[in-house]
C-alpha cells in the first residue's frame, strides 16, 4: 500500500521543533502589542487580481510563482503569495480607516509560492509582519524598523546582521531615474542575463536586485537613484536616518536596494544575515503610499515589513541559541486502577491552577513510569499506589533534589499553592 509523503516544497513541523515556533510567535505577539499593534488574520486565498494589481504583473511572483485556479463561478483565485495586499484589501473592505487616523496591524501565517525549494525557501512558508496606515511622516518608518529590531533582540539575533536602507523616491523621481538607468544599460544589453533582459523594458529597477556578480559589478558605475531625489525625498530619508540613530539602531545605505514588489515608494529596507547563505534576507519592507488607493480605497499612506519565520529559526539554529522546550511541572504516577478517578480529579484541579501535568495511560510499572518522568523533564512526581489509597495520601517527590514526603490527598492542592508562594 502506498505511503503518502508531504508535497515537494512543504514540510511538517514536528513537536521537536514546534515549540520553537511557539516561542518565536509569542515574542512577535509580545513586541507588537507593546507598540500598540493589533493582530489581523486574512483568508489564505484571494482573487488573483488583488495580487496582480498590487505586486505588479511583471513581478516574479505573478509571472512564475502563484498557485492559481478557476473556481466554479469562473473567478480566478490564488493562494496568497504575500500578505500586504490581503491586509490592504481588508482595510478597504471594512473601512478600518474610519475607526482612527492611524491603524496598526500585525499578522502571522502561511504563504504559498511555487519556487525552487532550497535552504530557507519553501513553497509553503510562513511569515510574520506588520502594516501601519495613515502616516506619511518619517517617524512611522522609525517605529516599524524599531519593532523589527526589538523582535530580533528578543530572539538574540541582533548581532551579525545588517539593516540596509534606501529610498526609491516618489513615482516622478523613479520615472526619470528609470530612463537614466536604461540609457546606461543599453550598450551592455546583450551581456545581461535573460532575467535582466526581460526586466530592462518591463521594470528596469529590478535589475538593481540582481544576484549576477558581473551585473553587480557593472551597476557600481551606473547612475544612483539618490541623484534624482526631490528635496522632499532627500529630507524624508534624512529624517529616517536621524530617528534610527536616535534609537541606536545601526544601518547602512544600500543604493541598489529596491525590493521586489512594485508598490513601494520612498523608504525601503532589509535586514540580512551573512550566516544564511544566498537566502540571506531575514525581513524586508518599506513604504507604499499609493497601494491603498490603487486597490480601491481612499488615498492613505502605508508602510510595513514581512519576515520569514523559517529563516528566523534557521538562524537561531545556526547560532546554536538555546530555546528551552517547555517541560511538564508534574508527572502523576497512578499504579492502581481504583485510584484513576482520584488522580484525574487532582490533576484537573492543579491544571486549573496553571500546572502542566502529564501521566501514563498505559498502566505501566512504577519503574517504567519513573523512567518516563525523568525523561520528560518534570520537576515533581506525584505517586498514588495501593498503600497511599488505603491511607488517603499521595507521595510527593522533587526530582531536582530527590526530596520526598507523604501528603494527605485533601491537602495536596493547598500544598502546591504554598509551594509557589
């Protein structure tokens, strides 16, 4: 009989790893809440046009990577390849901007792109991210980047990483720069890679993001977008830099940083690690002041970032950071069938007090259960055997110091209350 296996580019998150996900997600919840951000959850599939209009018809996501299908009513649907467009759709659909002039959201969830699987890149992958709507000012960028930095610090990942910053200006600035870049590259067109040749006409700024070393060397002598900034573009970037410096967040200006999606304006940024190989980006984002309007809403500035959870956990493993797996507090050993009702009753009451308790449902020997208790990492063991049932007691044993004592069954809850006081 065939044994089924997971689909290429997907992976199971087993219990030996899932606790790491839980810890990272709890850090995201904690930090975002401290900054006043609220969680938003959107469906995992949307109308395909939502992504075509937001990320750009010529982007790699739309041309090569989307999982799309025609529904029974002939609507073309797509498993979400990114989350900003979905959040903007929800923002517009529910008129969230009417609730307050600034709206702050964060999300955690799976996404889908049909890419070539490799280290740090899967076809079903997971991200957390944040989006803020309403402010056109540079302090909003500072807040967004500070959240990323706080999460990295909480994960002990704020060393050996690089915050790369750039501005791609407004549409007017980019339009002039796009022509200057094309004029510079035109004599070398035959030498460019096939991907860059295609981008030359559709979206030449994406060539700046090339991984081809020959092209990167060529671009060092090319025009810089900073030469085409308006005064407002330059002032805005200078403010962002000042605010980051005020928070002691180090950064470098990367003039070739453009990000891969069409909706960005002005500030773009990435945080990378040299310990992740070719897939070195931990998170990235930027400002998108036209996206809300382009997707049917009122003109509203926005900014956000997205971070790959798999890559965060890869880096945690690479740096051999210790994430403590949560162990049970109590292992309850019941050696007699007639005592099961008592053990279940006491366990239930202690769980309501906040204790993590496990027990053996196989009715194994005392030796086997003690071996299991030690393996589980439990702090304490409660033992209910034939003698204890006759005497209405329970044996309490501290596995850390081997201290042991008999306690009356009716006093066991109060004993644990005093144990934590």
